[in-house]
C-alpha cells in the first residue's frame, strides 16, 4: 500500500499535453503539489510534456516505476495494463471512468482488469478515481488542484469520491492523506485500514462510504483499528433515491441503512450524520483527548445559554458534574451576595461585580479542569468585534495552554456573536481546544468522544467473525419453508421456547388436542397462502369450550376450501406482552437479528432494534432496552414485569441459529408472548435459500 501514498517513482500514462484551466493534467498538479520522486511519462505522440521526456511505450522506460497512473479511454485499458504487467509494474491507479460505474460492457472490462491483478499479484486503486493525496510527502495523483497543508494533520481519508479531498474544508477539515477508492474494484476499505493502522502519520481515520463489500471482514479489521485510532464514517445512500445514485456513481450495492448503523454501533465506529457533523467529529478526535466520563463542567455568560447546554447534554447522554469546591471558594465570593453558583456557572453577574470578566472566566475554567470529578469542560463565550470586548480574546488560547500543560481534558468552546467565525478561524491551529459555532455542536462533539471511550473500554467482540460459518451438522432438513408447529418445534430444538400445540386435520383431532392442552386455545390456519394469518381472518382466539372450538374450526376450514392448507394448528392460548423476533440476511453484513413490538401493530409503530448476529444474552438485553416499548416490558402502572432474562436468552438463541446456518434467509417469530413466568414463540416462519 505504501506505493499508492509515497512512491519513489511513478509513470503517468495517457496524460494530456494541455495545461492550465480545464486541462485536468495529473502531471501539472503533481508538480504544483511538490512531488520530489522520479516522474516518467508514456505518450504515443508527444516527445515531452512540461519539460519531462515522454516515452512511446512502457517498455521504453529506463526503469520499472513503483506506481503507474493511467488515464485512458476504457477500451484501451486492458492492453496497456497487460504491457505494464509484462514489464514488471505491480501497482496501479486507474483514473478512467465508464467501467462498473456504467453499462454492462464497462463492468466486463473492470472484471477483466481485476482478473489481471489477481493473476499477477498486482494491486489496483480505482478505476473512476482521483487517486491519492499525501501532504507529508508532497504526492498527489489528482487531476485538479488540491491544497497542500503546510503542517499536515494526522488525519487520513479513505473515500469513494474525490470531492472530499478536493474540498476538505467543507467536510473533514485539513487532511494529511487521502485515497479515493473510486469503484473499489480491487483495493478497498479493508486494505487501506490495515495500512493506516501501522502508519505513524495517521492518528484519526475518516471513511466516506457509499457501499461496502466484505462486510464482516471490514468489521473485524475496523474494530481492531478503531481501538488504536478513532474512525469516523460518513455513510451516504440513506434514502432510496440516494441508494440509486450511489449505484450509478460507483457501482456499489448499498445495503439497508439501518443495518449499516447497527454494524457501526456494534464495533464503536462514530457515524457522521452529514458534512457538518463529520467536520465536528473529526475536529474533536484530532484536537482533544477522549472524554472518560459523562460529567461536564459548564461555564456560561448567560443563564439562558446554560439551559441550552443542559438540554443538549440531556439529548446526548451527558450530565453536569458537581460544582468544584475551589470555584465555590474562589469565584462565588467575587460576585453579588445573592448570587449562588451551580453547574452551569453563570459568570456574568460576577464579571459585572468585579469588572474583571477575564479573571472570572480563567478561575472558573481552571477550577473545572483541575477537579477530578469533572471529565470535560464546555465554555460558552462571546465573540464580539466591539473594542469593549477584546479583552476576552486571549482566554481560549490561555486556557488551552494550561489544559495541555497540566490537565489533558477535553475542552470545547462554543462562541456566539458577530466575530465568531473570525475567532474560530484564528483558534483552529491552537492545540488543546476545539471551537464550535453552537452549543449543540460542541456538546455533540464531546458526546462522540465519550461514546468512543465507552466503545474501546469494552472487550473486543469476537462473535462477529463467527457468523456465516456453517456448523458441523446441518440444522434443518430439505424443506426450504417451515411454518406453524413444524417451525415452532424446530425453534424449540434450538433453545427457543414455543407454545404447546398440534397440527390437526379434523374437528375430532382438534377437540382431543384442546382437551389435552386445557382451554382456552387458539386456532390458526397453517398454509403458505396464509402467512399473514390475522389479515386474512385465519386466526380464532379464546376458544374456551368444545362448542367454541368446533365453530372456530368450521369457520377456518371454510376460508381455505379449494386451497390445500397444511392443516389447522390448535395451540394453548397464553397471556402476556407481544414481542417480535426476526432474522434477515443482509447482502453486506450477513445475518441480522431483529426484535421489536410484536403482534398486529408491528408495521404500524415500526418499533424495531437490530444488530448483527450472533449476540450473547447481555447484548440481547441491551438490544431489547433500545425499544420504545421497553418500559412496557418492565411493567407500568402496577403491572408485573416481563421475564426479561428469559426473553434475552431466547433472542440470543435465535441469533446463534442465524449465525450458524448460512442458508437461513429469513426468520419471522411474531408474536413471542412474554409474561412474568417466561416467553414462548406462538407463530413462526423460517425460509432457507432454495
């Protein structure tokens, strides 16, 4: 991978002879950027370009360069790459478009290029890419002008678009390195993450992702790398329209967005909600240490801003810490006798009383930073151009220096006022402090640092790598569809409790089963045509006598006259809350386990939580706790709580089943009845790949 970021020599094939605006000349941009390595050119007609000798063919080069950068019409790519491989070249960046990002002929050409790479132990970035930027080494393959940072930050970007490296100010802030994967035909996120993991010039990693292959392998690598260097992901293609655009843009198949979010949460990656959020999160990781607890010290010049801060903390899961005693002793006496301090500390009355607002701010922030019961500090400061307020300008840099020297805590400042943007720009290079244009964004950035700390403190999740590996014994027979009692008995064999019942074919059988189970019972049509039984009137509840049973049986039998149902299920009727368990097989990440509010209202309320399978019982309980309906399971208004440990055990068991059987395509267990005694699956459908 080093050759893509810092090659000692490079050959440019197919570069334009034109220069300047509209030329899109990689050589011109490479020279402007300051590349000091050897540059060779291959051009069939031009003897030289920008003072560099051009050779008619690759075989005419005086040496084998470390990297080839190719910008040719797509139909000329394969023979040129074959020539390069024959001469010993093994690293390629292909800028050309119109391959997997276009019609089937382009996809076939891309497949041919990948085959050439595989058979020659070569690697390819692209096609449809701007390639690499390395501000440390002065190297770029971009065909547009990109800014080289004088003091490159330890931030590396891996993207599926060149736009983010061309205009990082609008997305990530300054970058040290960037690689546009383009169509990611060969080199993808996994390989670049493994390289950046060992790169001493990278401390923060940003991923711009439209789609992903090798989902589980990515999670294994990203989980390991994230524990050393925080990873922020901007995943686009959330909407159906966005997903379609992503398909045409890079040929990436975009998975269901909720599954991507669940996958990122599972391994502790920070997902950015958009360009602004991306910028905030990257700045926080680049400039601040992690937040090791939720307790913030808050300094504000206004009670109203303090309330805004508390609202933001509540949304993000942070809390105000206790007021340090040093602030109570040193700062409170400076103010009016009636002004009692709390956290947030309202500084304005004290500043008015003393006439030295600068001193009050310094003493308060220093007191918060020094207190071991405060994990991080949030300051809200005016940024006003009036000469009357210029005495506040040194505060942020002064406090940041003190913090770096003594305390090493996250310090975020939210500015307000007409001079806000200017002051934030001035403070951008100052280490030890991160500045934001609103209190909500400042708190969001601090919360990201806290969630990262929580994630890396957890043991590494080894279960993710196990999913999809078949068990030594098959877990099913040859039937690709299981319904009704057959499905429930299958679940029981895999530690998922089910309501007792029997599939019957006649009224007499139904009566015998009902008497054995003891009334009341439920009757259900079991048939592939009645998957959604309730919607089609295929269920009869509360059969509490032989007469009820027979009426219900004949009513259901009349509904399927002419069809070929498998039978009617007579099942013990159970009381409790209704929960849904499910499994889907995601194209990117494999088996996903789902839980939610069950019964007939599942589609109405869409109260679902999902994560990748398998999970253990604590993870299952955490998943259940994420439901809006979770308080109902805990018991409300005197109701007995549900048996949550049993419910979590059953959910973990279904996740293990999903992970153990790669051919299992869908599982729908709805409802699962749970009460204080236990939980039971009462209806299920399992589908395997044909």
